[in-house]
C-alpha cells in the first residue's frame, strides 16, 4: 500500500510534488460482479471495503454517478457521536464510533478523527430533565455520557452568551467526551483507497438507471456505461434510493429534504468542542483552519435540489447569534446543501429490500456521517451472508409494518 | 423567501405553509380487512419524486389543506387547487 509517510512527503515536496499516484484506480466497469454497490458515498465505499476485507469477496464494484463523496458525505458538518437514546441506536452508532476510533490505522489513512467532545445544551429545566434521561440511557447502554452542569458548560465554552437577558442561557446538558469530528473527504477517500487496493472497482461518472430482476431475484443493474450483471446489489444512494428501489417495485418511507451548512471566515481558536443547542437547533464546531462550521435543522420543503432556502438559513443563523452574539461580526465564506433521506422515525433502513439479492442502506437523513463505518460493516455482512447482523436487524424495512419504529427524533431530541 | 399561493388566501410567504403528504393516497378500507403491510404502505411509504410532484400542503394561517403541484428540483410551483369539495 502506497503511503504518505513523513519521508514520502518530504521527498515529493523537494521534487515538485510530481509522481504522486492516484489513491484509487479509475476502473471501467466489467460485465459482471459478485456484488455491485450503487452510490460512492461513505456508506457505499465502506460496504465495498468490508466486503473485501472481512468477507474475502473480490469481484466487487462501487458505481457512483458523480465523484466520490460528492453527495452528502462531502457536504456534511462531520460531527460523530453516539449519544442516542434507544439501545438499538446506541448499539449501531457506538459500533460506528468504535470503528472510527481505529479507522486511521485500519485504512492507513488519516481520517483526522478529533474526539474533542460534544455538548448538547439545554436552556430550560424541562430540557435539562430530558438531558438527564438521555445521559442515563447512554450509561445504561454502556456508552460514555454525563449530565454537565451550566457552570461546567460555560467553563468549556466561555463564549456562550450568559448575559442576564440572554434568550437561551445555558443550564448545562449532555456531554459525550468521545464525540467529535472527522474529516469527511478523508473518510470517503480512505475507504476508497483501501477498497481499491483489495481489488474493488470504483467507477465514477456511472449512473445506475435501472435494476434488473428475474423471477423475484436481482440480476444486475442497467447503467449509462452498459449492463452490469451482479449476484447481489446494495443500494446506498441516500436521497436517490427511493427512485432506484422503485425500479424493483420496492417502496420506501423516505422524504427528501435539503439540509444546509455554513462556514465562516477563519478566526483564532475559540471553540474546542462540538456544540448543539436544543433551544435553537443550531450546532457548530471550529475547523482546523479556524472556520466555524455551522448547521441546523432541515428545510421544510421536500426537494431534490442541492441548495437551501432562506427561511432555514435565517433560523440557523439567528440561533447562532443568540448563542454567540460576537459571531455577528463574522462573514460567511460558504453555504451549501445536501439532499438527505428522511425517515419518519429518524432511524436508517438497513436490510433486505424484498427481491432476493437486493439490499438497502439508506434513510440516514441528517446524521449518517457518524455511522459510515457501521453502515458499511452491516451492509457488507448482509450482502455476504444474506442475513442480518444482530445490530442491523432492528433497522429492517419490516419495522414499519410491524410497528416497531425506533423513534430517535422524539427520543433524543436531535437535529442531525 | 419563496412565495406559495393558498387557493383561499392568495400569495403568502413559504413559512406560512407546511408540507402534509404526497397526494393521491387513499385510506384503505375497511380497516379490519387491511393487512399490516398495506396499512404501513398507506402510512409511511412515499415516492419522493424527482421533478414534478403532486402534494398536499396546509396553509397554517387559515388551516386549509390543498393540492400543490411543484417541481422538486427547481422548486417552481406549477399549480395550486383546493381539495375536491372544498372549493372556495
Ligand atoms: C449539510 C449537511 C450536514 C450534515 N451533518 C452531519 C453531521 O454533522 N454528522 C453526521 O453524522 N451526518 C451529517 N449529515 C448527514 C450525512 O452527510 C449523510 O447521512 C451521509 O453522508 C450519508 O452517506 P451516504 O453514503 O449514505 O450518502 P451520500 O454521501 O449522499 O452518497 C450517495 C451517493 O449515491 C450517488 N448516487 C445517487 N444516485 C445514483 C445512481 N443512480 N447511480 C449511481 N450513483 C448514484 C450520489 O451521487 C452520492 O454520491 C449531514 C448532511 C448534510 C447535507
Ligand atoms: Zn390560506
């Protein structure tokens, strides 16, 4: 595996940065594979990597209509955490966090995981009670979580608005020390490079237009680069998944909404943790370059257009200024949106789709970056063995007919 | 800020409206004979169409539900109409 050691960096630096090799092969699709994954976001790429690495499969392709990570993976605000409420969710998101903790070493690629902790902040006694409930649930589920006092929160985040007249004076909240941020592109590229080294074909600029089925079995995909046969097909196409699944007669409980993010001009270090405010729905962290990375709730208009609307911007940014009035002086450098796949219970759909050999990994909505290692691990398990891993079973599509929803939005009061 | 048009009140800011559901879903009846799968389909499953969509929206200000046809990529509103039997 080619590396980026200090020595290699120095040598290339002194020789005009010529001779770097692409991190993954630009593959042309072959006529047939054992497994085809639709979508080259984090979940699709991680699935391919674990199929090859853990299950020894070799004839694997990832088909991506644009460029790797050009969907939500490369647009997200990179908060990783496992401070969820239900045991099923904690099992899922903490598997992801544990895998993230070893990922740079596993992939030999620095994903820049920074476990700087995260505070979910409350400003009313009722919210503090909810926070205590979630922190207790986290501990019962063997995950690090604690209730942080208002004083401790202000010590950690001194810029928080604590004026007597502050609309959202922080009373404390849930603290998870293992939460943090990771580098989104690096996660996609690291999985891509490691998968490519294991023989996975990563095909960019290849749009899947149809699913091929014969007698209730999936047999391949139709693409703008021709027909590709496959014994198993995994769909990891986020907001595009419902239209793809419909080609095989599968209906999904997904609405697509735009979710926006904002980046400020860079400033000196002023925030060394991730903060999510329950009262405003706004959350933020500071990037290594000094920019504030800001996000919030969904736009309220279903869309497939990757751009946000003004009312949501106003909500997010006015929330920011209530929390940190001095940030009113900052200019925004960039603003963008991704199309996220929102499910009524805010939990993902992982499992067999219906037709034999067709599997789903979608519905991550506003919060699937933190779950990428687990989503890939679990979809790979499904595609290799044909059966659920015990952690993915509760997230089966069947939960909607059985009434076993995992209603995390209500349970955990989360924005993303 | 986008302007949506309520069939009853006329053009108003988008924040006065709320998305309800995709149009054209009929509640399956009679309930005792409906399978769990058919009920779940009615309750939860969507098309999430890319492009032209027919949707039920509510104008929160007057409380009326109505049908809006939109393009989900460009966000252009194509038509608005009262629900059958609710015409002004
Ligand atoms: C602004 C924003 C902020 C976010 N913040 C966070 C956060 O802080 N923490 C967190 O955990 N999550 C966050 N998320 C959510 C997170 O980004 C997503 O849940 C996650 O990236 C989903 O990964 P994915 O691989 O499923 O989808 P994607 O990365 O969207 O990948 C799907 C891929 O499928 C491709 N595709 C679609 N159709 C086809 C086709 N027909 N043929 C071939 N390829 C196709 C797309 O081009 C795309 O690259 C945020 C999202 C957004 C938009
Ligand atoms: Zn009205």
